[in-house]
C-alpha cells in the first residue's frame, strides 16, 4: 500500500523497485521467453540457476506488471520541507548489428534467447548473466530496451550486454571494453553491441556476416598482457567440484575487470591448467598477471556446449588477496577467518552452534517474559499417516533411512572414498545418480536422458557400483539408486516433432533417429504415439501421464517389452547391492504402472530389505496420495518446504503463515505457477483453529533445496534460494524426529551452510534411537500499536523451537532457531505446551555449554540461576540430553 508507506518509500528511494524489480515494463503485458518455457513478466529478475537444465516441469505464470506510482505520492510533509524524490533511472537501448556482432545477431533470433545487462553490482548480477536484468525487443527493429532503476542505474559502473539462451546453453558476450553507466540526465541512452563507444543506433544493418555456429565453445583472442607497472604475476589455484565440471571437457578461466582478464568476457579470459584430483573435484592452477586489487571470478566453461557456470554465492574476488587454496564459489581461508573474527562475539555462548560461519548481528534482542509479551504459534507435528506401510498381499517395506546424502552426479569411485566420512557424520544412506547409459556429454541432466538400460555406464561400471555397495554394506550404509523409467533420450526438439506431425516422411525420419538412439533393446514402437506436446497446464492435469514433456521428452509407453527391460535394470541394481530405489518423474507415470516396478523389487528382495520412494514434483496432496496409498511408498514433500519458506517471509509470513497452514501455502505457490488449485485438490480442509500437520506423511522425503530447485532455471513453486538462505530450514528438518531428509551436497559443503548442517545431521543421529515425538513452536514478539495508533504492527517472528522427546515424554534434545536476519537473540526459556515430566540436563554438541531445562521450560544453570542462551542471526543452537 503505497499510500500508507510514503515515508518508507522516500527514505528508501533507491530500493522501492529494487532489488526484485529492476525494470519497469515499458508496455504492459509484454513478455520475454525464459529458458523454462514459461512467460515471465519483464519486471521479474531471473533466479540464478544452473546453465544446463533438463526438460523442466513448468506452467505459465500470470503477468503481474508493476503498477505506476504517481510522483505526487512520493512526497512527505514533516516539520521540514522535503522535495519529491524521484528514483534514479536510466533507459538503455542496445542495437545488435549483424555486421558488428554476427554471433549475437544469430543467437538472439531464438525465441528463448534474452538480452541482458550484466555488471559488477548485485543489481546487475555480479557479472553472472543468469541474474542480470533483461531487456525487451522493440517490435520490428533490432533494438532491445529497458529502464534500470536504483542500484542498477548507478552512474559510473561498468557493464556489458550479453545474449543468453539457457535452452541451448549459449552465452554471447560483447567483445572489447566495458560500457559505462551514464548519469540519469539523458532521456534515452543508446549503445551498440560489441562497440562500447557507439552512442546511437545503427540506421540500417550492415551486410550480415555468416552467423557463428550456435552452441559449443570457441575461445576468443588471447587476452593482452598486463602493461601497468603495478601489475604483478601470481599463481592462482582453485578446486572445482565434479558437480560443476560434469564429465565433458571443462575450461576454467579467470574472468575480471581488466583487459588481461577479459574485461569480464569469459571467452577472452585466461585459462588455468588442470593440476590433478582434489577430493571429489579437480584442481586448476596457473600464473596470472594483473594489478593487485583487480576484481575477478572463476568461470567454468563446458567446451562442448559453450555454457558457462559463474561463481554465484560469493562476492567478487580481489587479485592478490587470499589467492591460495581457493574453492569454486566459496569464501577463501583468509576471508573465512576475517568473517569469524568479525563475529567472534557470538562464539562464547553458542555452544555447538557457535563455530563456523555466522551472519553479522546488527542488534541484540533478549526474549524475556518479564519485559515482553510473546505470541506462540504451535505447528502440529503429529502425523499418524505413514506411506511405507504393509498392505494386503505385499511385503513390508524397508524402514525409511533418516538422513540421506545425495551424491548428486558423483562418480561411484568418488562416493566410495567418502563413505566412512558420511557414516561418521551421521548419515545412514547415500543416494547416487542414475546408473544406466545415458546421453553423452557429461552434464548432470544427461543422466536423466537414458539411452540403454542394459548397461551401467557414465558414472562408473557395474564393478564400480558393486564395490561401492559392498563397502557401504560393511559400514551399515544404504545405497539408493535413481531410476528414470518415464522417458528416454531427447533426439529432437518439440518444434521438430510438432512440424513432423502430418508429414509421414519427416515423422518416419525422426522415429528412425529415435530407434537408433535407444537400440537394440528398444525401438520407436516402444514409445507413446500419437505424439502429444505436454506443456503448460498439462504438466499437472490428467494429460500428464502420456504426453511428451515440452514436446521433446521421448515418452515410453506401458507395455510388456518396456517393463521387462526396466525390471532387468532394477535386478542389475539389486544384484550389485543397491538397497533403495528412487523413481524419477513419478507423477507422469500411472500409479498402476509404478506398482509393477514396486512389486517386482519387493518380490526380488527380502521383506523390508529395500527402501522405495517416488519423486512427485507437485504441491497437490491428492496427487501424492495416488502413489503413497496404492504403492505404499513415500514421496517428495515439496509442500512442506513451501510452507516453511512462507513462514520465513517478511510479508505474509510468521504467525500468520503458521495459522493459515500448509494447504494455504501450497495454493498460493501453485497460483504463482499458473495452477488454480482448490481445497479439494489438497485433501482435507484445514482451518486456523485446527491446522493440519504440514507434512505429507511421517516418512515423507524432505529437503530445503534439491537438484530440481537448484539446477534448473527459474524456481519450482518459489523454491529458489541459495545455501545461506536455506540453512535454517535444513536445521529444522534435521532437528525433528521423523521423516527422511535428503541433503543436497552443495549445501553440505558450502561454508555458509555446511557447518550448521553438519551439526544438525549429528544431532539427528544422536537422537535416532530415542526420539519419538517433536513439538515445534514459532515465538513472536507481540503486536503493538504504532505511536500514532493509526495501525497495528504484526507480531514479529523471532524464534523457532524444536523440542524432541522420547516415548515417555522426557526431553532428549532441543533446537533453537533464530529466524531473524539481523538480531542476536538471548533466550531464557523454551516454549512448552504443558509441564514437562521432570528437569532435563542439556549440553551443546561440543560440550562447551551446559544448562538445565525445568518442567516449565525455563533455562537455568546447574546452581539454579537463570542461564542465557544466545543464538546468532539466521542460526541455530542444538542441545542434547546428558
């Protein structure tokens, strides 16, 4: 409501459209095409994501252009006179002239291509094109334009234009020097692609050169040598994880803000040389010469595809500072030490939660019942439904693992090397990526395009898998395989398949191509005909079973031949020692068809020996129940993640989100995906007076982020975030007594989240044999009237608590989660619904802190005096019974 927020708009004049809305749409209703095949409002910044997406599950989003705000509303009358403040804004136009930029002119013709403004500020993506603002094409002209506001329009900052096509994994950067953001006194600022000095659009296009081949990577000219007397030569060394490198040829470059570093153009940046293996990744090193202090980032380029993976979760590096022992997209050792020193005042009181990374506190808050009023919102955490139950005529499913490490796109040999470490950290299962022979190229998404189910190839051999499973069994760890039975390799685009309909010769040619790709075990006759383009609402309606995803997924049909090939693959995995199966893309397979595979596994294993679950990428509870009830398998709990992400939001979150419940959160998230869910789609209805438990089942598969939400462009149901943003939710999911938590490797290894997740995994493992119930409560500071009593402030959420008890009701562990982003919280008591059966002596995970929890929830020292428990912003403290 702009009218009631005038003061805030003025005091934050550079933020009211930033950072989320950099562009104001010049023409209401115009859209651009993103790589996820859905229209996005031009005012929406894309969420940074992977550059190599698989066919995504997406539906169109409704357009939501930013309303215009009359300048008369942007004024304030106080005891002094203030003039109306107009936000800084620059309108940019760029001409892509085929004579000056043939490659860009060819690339931008693709409907999925976008033109971005990429620079060194967060508003311009920190030189990562995926997070940069998008320009709109001017109809009928080779011109793209958009209005930048706030920090994106800051005068003097350097930027480049980039043509980005995520569908083809193609980046076309400008060559030459950087553009300079002008002062906001020109009505329209026009530039020309590949010519930073040009200030006016080309009237007519120059004769077109032969377009460059799309895709692939061709290095540009060698970067010039540094000529400044201040330039120094240093050896840079960086470790890049295998999940970033993939299996194709990778080129690691040092891209930065100097000519010798490519002027932020990866094609002209100097490359490092592979220097051997390092853990689950590879080390790259090389001499680089430039001026100390020059900003740079590492960029990993896939040579075959030409796609670039930028460092996204850290600020720009500075040459000459902390250049040794670097890890891709992580803080260096020196940076980490500096950050720990800045937050040293947190460490003394945090016990196990005080080590490692912390968010800096801007203020301190003491939650004291004597001086403040609290509002406690209890989140029901009692769910009797268990998906993996024994049904009539079927064998008892295996007990679900509590904590799974997702060895996403790891080689089997690399997984084997880490098993002892996983066991020591508290994991009881490891999930591997699909094992069958798949599309060549080494990208992670290629694993989800099977080519031959009769072969184990790509991440290791059958022997490698057997060795992995044997060692895991010796350690008491379960290996979970991932099977892709809904579809196979993509051999043609949806556009090509669509054009072939009604053209027998062309359709026959494409079918022959498909047969050649999947033979000899299968052929084109084993796929779903007639072809149907499953896109838009069809991803989630009754057409979701037999359609070809995005028109290009090679959709298998259900027949004995296909089922036999799939079952033979399952037997190969079981014979190798795999004791868990994840079924990919389950919602696109009919439940009865999935049951054939479920029954096969259970009939070819001992009762309770093999754990099964299905990926149902949906927040519709009824869709999940189709598979949970008929197949007695757990499913992926997307709605639970949506629910907690909504609680953590500043607007509409907190206690309000708790009372509205999981179904309200699911409906809101689905609406943003263009799905109109009804209460009937979500099973039973809940009310604010009686909200239902937020999980699908007591054994649902849970996550704060998974490979779908991390590696795809855009977001699934708004679940786009980074490691830092997801860390508190990871702590919560691991703290409660039930469910199966699938931990994504990037979050576990990242310095901003890894320490906290490791503590949470350890906490969960220590309580595994004792935990029987959980109480979850959101504590907020009570709402108060503003000084002028014009409106009431909503309760401010501060603390999320998890109290884990045994069957007798005695407390076994407590987790305190600070859900504020800026405040260090001091806690004197833990919310309890009823008096506890007795006092509980608690200690932190590293035994540095001891306290006693009384029957009423008060926290005291051993001598009975009040005990302070301090929790840093966006952090957690774990306490266990001693």
